[in-house]
């Protein structure tokens, strides 16, 4: 069943590019896909997770925007923001590659913590006028989207 463009999967939800997935099964609304074939579809990689993909976009944006920061921040905010941003998709990938759901949840929690750290640093940069309002709001929107995706994935794993 598709709800607002998302896939409904019995027993839990996994948000990935193209729809919702369960750990090992995808239930498709496409009538030409047999249920037997749908049951054999698996998430092959963390790269299939929309949560990971969106967090990679955030990393790219952070790197792009921090290029114009003052040189005296190279070992300060620039370094901290970049490390926090990189930590988000890295922990999502590492958690998905682990053997247990609890380990995946723990890494999602770490990713969320890094995201909160990054959001705090973005606000500091805005307050110090390193980011203009438009850039700050754009970055905040992307980071809020990543936060929602992380929370949704974590909630689906807890079910």
C-alpha cells in the first residue's frame, strides 16, 4: 500500500530512495511485481537509505559553505562543523553494516547527536555573521530533514 508516495511494509518501515523498505522485504503496489519477487528484494547497502543520501547532501553543503569562513576558523568552527557533518552519514553507514538492530539504533543515536552538534555550530556561525540568514535557513532546513529521517528510521527499527 502506498501512502503519500511512501511504501507501507508489514511489520515495520525503512525509508530508502524510492520508497519504504523492511529489513529484507519490499511490498510493492506495482501489479506486475509478484509477491514472491518482492519478498526476495533486500536493502543491499546503506547507500540505498534515503537517510544516508540526504545526510551526504548536508555534508556537501557544509563543506561548500565553510570554504568562505575566515582563515582563523580553519582549526575551529570549520574543522568542527565538517567533522560533525561527516559523522552523520558515517554512523548511519556503520550502523547499517552491523549485525544487530540494537547496534544500528546506537549508531543512529550517535548520528543524531552529531547532527545536533552541527545544528548548534550552524547557529553560532549565523550569530557570528559567518553565514547569512538565507544560507543558515537553507542549511537548517536540510539538517531538519535529516533529523526527521533519522528519527523515522530509528522508530521503524524499534517496532
